[in-house]
C-alpha cells in the first residue's frame, strides 16, 4: 500500500538511541565481568522456539502461555513463539547439546530480547530485554544463594536505588499438589469473595490467587494456609540453608509466604527483587529453582536455579553512565575531492585516534564549528597542496610537510 502517514514502531516497543545504547553497553560489560568471575559462560539461544517448549516448560495455565505469547505459524505449519522468557530455551539447549554429560553444575548467562503481549506502560513493554543466569545440574543450596547474591551484587554495582529482596520456597511438586488441593478447598468455601479470574482458575491453578490485586481475593488469601508451612523436612532444611547463606553474606531479605511466581516450573527457592524507585511495575528481577523443568522437556531429572532481570528496569533505577568516545581529531576539507582527506582519516584511525571528517558539504568555517561541536581537540586541514594541524585549544595552526609530521604534531597537541 502506498502513501499514508509516518510509519511508527509497534505499540509497546521502543528504539534504543545512542545515549541509551552506551548505558546498555556499560551494563552488559559489567554483567560479563561479574558472571565470568563466578564461572558463568555466555549462551545465546534462538529468539523463536517451538511453542511446545513454553507450553510444557512455563505451564499451560500461566498468564504467559494463556495470554501473553506472540505465537505464529511458519510456512511449514509449525507453531513458533517469540520467547517470553529465557530459562526454558537455555534448558532446551543444555539438553540438546548434551551438557548434562559435562561436569556439573553448568553455569550459563544470557542477555537479549523477550516478548510478551502485555498492556504497555512505563517499564512494561511488549519487546523488552533481560539478563539472566542459570546454574544447572546441582541442587546444592549454595547455588541458590550464589544466584541471588550475584543479582544483589549486580544491582548494587550499578547503583540501583531502594532495592528489596523477597524470598520464599514452593517445595517439591508433590508438596505443592497436596497444598494446592488444600488451598482450592479453602478458596472454594469463600468463592463469592474472589475475583472472576481467580475463580475461573481455581481448578487449574489456585496458587495464582496470591498474585491477584483484587481486594476481595487479597483479603481471603491473607488468612489462607501457606505453602511455607507445609514444606517437607528436606525442603525446609534446604530453604533454611539458603537463608543462612544469605545471612552469612550480610544480605537482607524478607521471607514472603505469598510469593508465588507466575511460572509453573519453580520448585523450592523463589525470589524477587523490587525497587521502590520504580512505579507500579516494581519488579527488577527474580527467579528460583526449577528442579523439574528439564524432565518436563524430555530430559533426565536435572535440578537448576537461575534469575532473570529486566534491563530496562535496571536502567530506570540505576546511576550507570555510558562512556561517550570523544573525538580526538576532525579532518577539515579545504577544496579538493574526498580522496586525500579519506586517506588522512584512515591513517589517523590506524594510528589509534578517534577521528572523523567532513561529510556533509559544509564551508570551511562550518567545518571548524562542527569540529567544536564534536569536542575535537585537534583539526587536520587537508587542502589541495597543503596539510596543516590546528590545536583547537590554543588556536595555533601549523603547516606540516607530510602526514608523518602531522602525526608528531598531533601527539603533542593531544598529549
Ligand atoms: P519474570 O520472568 O516475569 O519474573 O521477569 C523478570 C524481569 O523481567 C522482571 O522483574 C522485569 O524486570 C522484567 N520484565 C518482565 N516483563 C517485562 C515487560 N513486559 N517489560 C519490561 N520488563 C519486563
């Protein structure tokens, strides 16, 4: 179709412009440093996966799978989905590449775009980015603590304000099933006070009542029996050890019996970091243990634990600064074609300078203005029969016989 108004980006998406891009690059290199130090290797999995991966892994009854996935059919009639979260894909890759045969645990980190069809608002988008880590192949509580402490450390190192950590445990699937039955009965007896949504999900997933912001539902769940009170001895001991390790590390947290994250694969530890500096969308990152997930994907029983944090939300509440590369030298073209100026430019870059040249047809005066705007500390003027170097600080300009001499003068000026 021809004509019409300006084409715009889809709702709930955003463009990353260079200032923002520099902050992201800085955040990413901090992540890389932090995670490499703890032995996590980088992994990148496809942005689209078989829909079945999320239906099985995330859970058929979750908001994500029921309402939020961008799902489409490819030309071969296969159902594909733009990944709404990272753990299922990483576990699929772990299995597909036989990483269960490597020494365990396998520690991985990722960074990239994710997609959820949610109502857009500040801090909530339909395409957003997450950074996450997964430690797969061991159920040692020190890994739960490590994952939590790494996210704590990351948020601290980027100066995130007003951070709170909530911690809970969901026990094993068997415990959860028994508890779900108990909770369902409790909620059913008070059905008239629940929201339509929670009532509609009572059969499939009564735990979701804890996530509801419906006042009637909240009042009912406040006095409901809690999963934390029903943990087996093993699970309770595991949870106690995770807490002890966080205590040893001097990190504060609140145990929250109502913390049920909206994904089915979690077992035992779950946690969420929030920031008061964010508005309604206060979640900065969260995660937990998923000891049954790899089995759900068709693999051997393999424990794992990880976190995912929203990059946009971290940037909203952190003081992280990007580093803008300064322009050292600007090449002014005073008559003549682009050839010799381009050669000078290439040689300057080769010599290690951040260099730019005139590429928009300005007058010589306009070119000096542009050099100023870019903050260039020196200018090389390339004229038809002459080469000169100007110190933009002092205004001194010197003719030089050749490029080698120009370099010498530049070294002095930029020293
Ligand atoms: P979740 O897997 O839902 O716990 O998401 C982990 C983190 O990703 C959240 O704490 C947010 O920081 C971020 N996040 C999740 N959904 C969105 C979204 N729609 N837009 C922006 N960030 C999001």
